[in-house]
């Protein structure tokens, strides 16, 4: 029997459309599917919500692998050591994996590939997580794009989704299996307390991803461009955690959306908007990689270095009120409670709550980024840091700092009947639509008829919008004056 090949699953927890898996199959050798709970000390540790997701996703992958006559080997420790050890232990001739571009990972992978090569083991790396490898798209002069529109104009024609490679019917098994950890022993599911009860609507894993994509293509995609901003509607795909963990490839999403347009089921404009959002995911990865190449961790360093002098406030009480969804601004509170309960938040509301933190409360975007990192099931290094910097005004192609969302008008515009707020802030459920986004503007009789006592059943606003807005503008002016 030929020496086995290790198929190292990372953020590509799927069997279909997986270039590393296809390469392992082509080698015609027995395959050792491996997942490493990476404990490399200088890599950013995953947040709690993503660990919840990871456990379910690994269980699904293990079942899919077993259904094909194989096993998923689980090991933990610094991946560089674990992979090299397993190669030695099993006499593997090669290791195949799909690239991950998080800070520190490409350098670590390069070291590992070198060590494997020195031991006579071939490391084969592929791009399975992006439409285009993030290190590939450059300006005509070889520079870094800093604005999305020209980036996308250059990148989009390069996207070649190719033919999908279906999941194999079988995975060739080795004669002997190396030992594996038990998934349950990794303790990824929260127990003390179990805060994940509200995560029950998610189905992590490849089958859940395919179902989600199918439902979206035959449903919300048809009116995506208009409805994607409406948290009160099911107007988006909710594919982000599946894409983050690679349970579906972005190319599969691309193909499915384009096929719907070709069949004449969905207008081109709707499909183009969706593809452009996949483009933002690419742009963020591209920007994060460039930041890292400059030595700037994207979750720590302002892309616009003028913001290094920004007078952020230290206000633990206000930050705590924000994290708990107790700011007194209903759309903000609804978003943060949706996040805490389900591990996910609608994009429009992410923008509103991020703007509220950085502008109304003048709290450093890095505090919000860290909160999202721990609580989002789709917490993604490049997209989280990139979007936080975008909202805060200090990122690549950022929204100007002086554009300050008014949380009341944002609520009125994007949740006009208050459906979203009613769901997540039930203490306001009986408020009339006209007043639900500004309950303090209601007179006492209305509040009392709706069972609302401000300061008791629901907080007073922790800051006045007008005052906070002016304070933020002054802070921004001080930054400009300092220059
Ligand atoms: P859809 O609207 O259906 O879009 C399809 C896919 O396109 C998404 O799944 C996602 O992969 C990608 N996408 C859409 N919008 C963006 C965007 N603005 N930036 C990057 N990719 C995008 N997204 C993450 O995946 N992980 C994060 O950690 C993350 N943090 C964010 C933090 C803030 C402050 C903000 C404002 C946005 C953040 N986003 C993040 C982007 C966006 O909110 C989510 O990707 C989106 O809400 C996911 O929902 P969906 O899958 O239904 O998106």
C-alpha cells in the first residue's frame, strides 16, 4: 500500500469543491483526514461563539467522512508540531491543505512546509477559501488597492468559479489508523453556563450550508438589493458562518447565484449586488493581508494612522450597557441582544451599533471588535477588523468619521414597523410603530398603556443623540487640528 497523504482540514470543513481534498484523491494514496485544534501561542485564540460552531461543524464533517469509509483524526496542540508529528508517525508522503490568511498563519505554514520538505514530506497548498487568493489582486503597478470600487473592478473579471468538484463517494482508507482525540473531550460547547440555547436555529456543517444557499437562491436573492438592509425581513443569506468555516466555498455561492440569473429566475442587478458583497469579503482579506505585510495587525492598528491620536473615552459603564443591549436606543439594543442570543447580527444593525459605540460613546473600535470576536459565530479576522475600521472611519475606503448614524432615523428607515425591535426588545413590543424607535418621545399615557416605564422596564438613553453627535464631531475636529 502506498504511504498515506494527510488531508489537513482547517477552514474548509467540507468535502465538495475542496481543492486540497481533490489533490489528496489524485495522489491515489490512502488519505488521513486531520483536524488540529490549533494552540499555537502567538496566533489569536478563537472566540467562544466560533468554538460553539466549530464543535458542531466537526461533528458533521466526521460523520460525512465516516460515511465514506474514513475517519476524522482529531489532535490538539501547536499545529506546526502536531502535523509534523503525525506525518512522522504515519510515514505520510505528503500533506495537503487549503490556505488560511489570518495573521501569523501564512508564515507558520511556510515554516511547516519547509520542515516537512526537509523530512521528505511534500506540503501542497491550495486556495479553497476565497474567490481569488488574497495575495494575488494588485493594482496595475503592483500596488495595494485601498478603495473597494477599483478593487472590485479589477478583481471581478479574474474570478473563475470553474466546475464544482462534487464530494467523493469514498475516501481511500489506510491499513492502520493513528489515534485521535474525542471531540467531546475538547470542551468546545459551553457548560457553565450554557449560553448557546438561542443558537438552535443554526445547522453547522456542509449539509446545513447547502440548504441555506439553496433557500437563499430560491428566496431572498430575488429582492436582495433592496431587502438586504432590512433587519425586519429575511432579506439576506445568513451564509457568513458557513463561509467563514469553509462549509461552503465562495465559488459555490458565486456559481449558484449566476446560474439563477442565467435561468432568468433572478434579475442581474440582484445577483450583482450579492456578488459584490462576496467581493467585500475578498477586499477585507486582501486589505488585512497587506496590513500584516506592513507589520500592522489589522485588529489593533488603524489603517489611517491619523486615528492613532483620536481621543477615545474610557467608559466601562457605557461599554457594559452597550454589550448588554441596554443603551436606551431600541435598534442598538435589539442588535446587541440578537448577537448575544443567536451569535449573529444583521449587517445594517452591525453598522448602527458599531457607529453608536465609536461615535455616540466615543469608545475605541477595538473594544467593539473584541466583543464581536467573542460573540459572533461568523467572527472572521479580516472581515471583523475591516468592518470595524470602516465604520469607525479609520479603515481602508472607510465611511467618513463625520457621517454619524442617527439610531432613531436608522430604526425608522430600516425597521419601519418596529418588527425587529419588538422581537429582540420585548419590553417595547406594545409600543406603536411611530414611537418604538424613540420611546422617550412618547407621552406618559402611551408609555403606561404599553407597559413601559422608562428607567425601570427599559433604560433612558445613555447619551443624548444631539449632544453625543456634537461631541464626536469635536473629537474629530481635534484630530484634524492636531495635524
Ligand atoms: P449577505 O448579505 O447574505 O452577504 C453574503 C456574504 O457576503 C456574507 O455571508 C459575507 O461572507 C459577505 N459579506 C457581506 N457583507 C460583507 C461585509 N461588509 N464585509 C465582508 N464580507 C461581507 N462578516 C463576517 O463574515 N465576519 C465578521 O466578523 C464580520 N464582522 C463585522 C463587523 C461589523 C462592525 C460590520 C459592520 C460588519 C461585519 N461583517 C462581518 C460583515 C457583514 O455584517 C456580515 O458578513 C453579514 O452580516 C453576514 O450576513 P449574511 O451572510 O446574511 O450576508
